[in-house]
């Protein structure tokens, strides 16, 4: 996370929370697709 945060110029906490939300959205999208 440290490398990502440095590349994007953000804090490590921000990169972790954004990764968490990105994974959550991805899971929701996949479950919608599979649920059709």
C-alpha cells in the first residue's frame, strides 16, 4: 500500500480505504451479473 500511496500522492490509509471500496463495488457488480 505504501508504494501505491506514494505513486498516487495520497496517504496509506486513503489507499487502503479506496482499495476496500473498489473491491466491494467489484463484488457487487459481479454478483449482479451472476444473478441475472
